[in-house]
C-alpha cells in the first residue's frame, strides 16, 4: 500500500514539474537570486542560519511567482504555439483547471504581498512589481511581449530586476540593516542588463518559430544581427561593469577566486574540446551564466561558513536544492584534470 502511494506521489510531482516548466527556471533564476540574498547578508555581517526562515519565505514566494509566470505564459500562447508548431503544456487542459491553478497562484501571491507589506511597503512593492511586469508581458490587451523592446524590458524586469531588488529589500529589512545605495544600484543595473541579455538569447533562439507564427518580437522587428550587436556591445558591457562594481562593494576574496577558477575552467574547455562560450548567440552557452548560478553563490556560502560555522547547514541546503549545477561543473573539472594528467604522463 505504501509503495504505490509513494509512486503515485512521484508521478504527480513529475507531472507538476513538467506543467510549470520548473527545469527552465529553478536553478537558472533562483540560484543567482539566493546568491544576492547571501551576498547582502554578508554585507550586513549577519549569520545566514539566523535568516533561514527569511530565506525559506523568499524561496517560496518567488516559486509561487515563477509558477504563475509559467502558467500565464503557456495559457496566453496556446494559439501562437499551435501556429508555430511548438508544444504547449496547457494545450489539452480545461479552462476550469487553468483558472483554478492561476487563481490559487494569485491568492497565494496576494497573501505574500500583504505579509511583505507588514515588513515594509518597499518589500511588498518590489515583490508585486514582478507579478505586474509579467502580467503586462503576457496578458492581452497589453501583451508587451509582442511590442518590440517593451517586451524585452518587461521580461527582464519581471524575471530579474524586481526579484533581485525584492531580495535585497527583504534581507535588509529582516536584519534591520541599511545596505549602501551603491549596492542597490549595482544589483539593479546588473540584474536588468543580465535579464535583457538572457531574454534576447531566448528570443534569438525562437526567432524562426516566432516568424512562422507571425509574432512581432524585438528580434523579428529589428533583425537578428541588430539584436545580437545590442546584446554584445551595449548590454553586456553594462552588465559586466555593474557586476564589477558589485564585487568591489562586496569585497569578498572568495568570489574573485571563484571567478578566476571559472575563467580557467572555460579556457581549458576551449583548449581541450573547442567548447566555446558566447556573449550572446542563439542556442549556445553564454558567458558568466555558470558563474552566476554555481560559483558565485558557492563562494559566498563558503565565506559565510568560515565566519559562522553554523552557516554550513545553509550551504548543505543550497547544495541539495541546486546541486545538479555544481555536479556538472565538478564533472567538467574532473574531465579536465584527467586530460591534463593523461598528457603529462604520455
């Protein structure tokens, strides 16, 4: 009796995971967001373990928003995806099912928004901003995703800018410590530029299907070459400059060591296997994303664990949640070491 019940729960969990597209956003979006939480905590000189309830609330609140984004995106894209020949996870779902799921997300999001208002209005406003941006991005008659660069900005704001600033606001108010204005600006500019580059990558990767379906995205409007040049020569330099300021304000040696290790690893990948990184290219790995997802949060967690040994528990929890990304990096490092050892012994 117990085994069938467990199997049923696993199947249900797998179906929910597919439905909300968790693989597309869980590690890629949430690990950098938690890295900002860890880094902001590091700035305040506070133990992460003492903030564990805050971190769990942060993660849960963002998860509800991400599920809403996945559902509203698929629901409003059904006709377009059909025309483009793309799969849509809600294509065979009933209207009542979708409205029930969206209603549950909205009610939970509203409850979180009200709770965050009791902490500080700014926390609630940054949190609500992400929901508003993505609603305007997807829902007619606004549907900013079809309005050229307005769609790019809405996606970048909803997926990166507002969640990142919400994270800074929540952590700083929870510990009762005001973070420097420069930190707010560095996080804001970096996250917006990073978000723009990532949505440009996504739209560039989908441009053929979008043209087939007649969708007016920024890339179909200005062309692939212009979009790539914008990302490479304008957005990426802004992103790197803002992140450099962030690292200077953070003054964390481990984050710089982690960056150096990441650069060395990418250099060896290119040297040994001709695996390239791109600033912005459709369907290709793009620069710094692996550092943001894996190396950066791990560096801050190791530093915090050295300061406060109890924070090792938060490090373990982070590895349980996002360990697959670290295991990929470690596997690559192991193969690189094996190649180098083999060459030295020949």
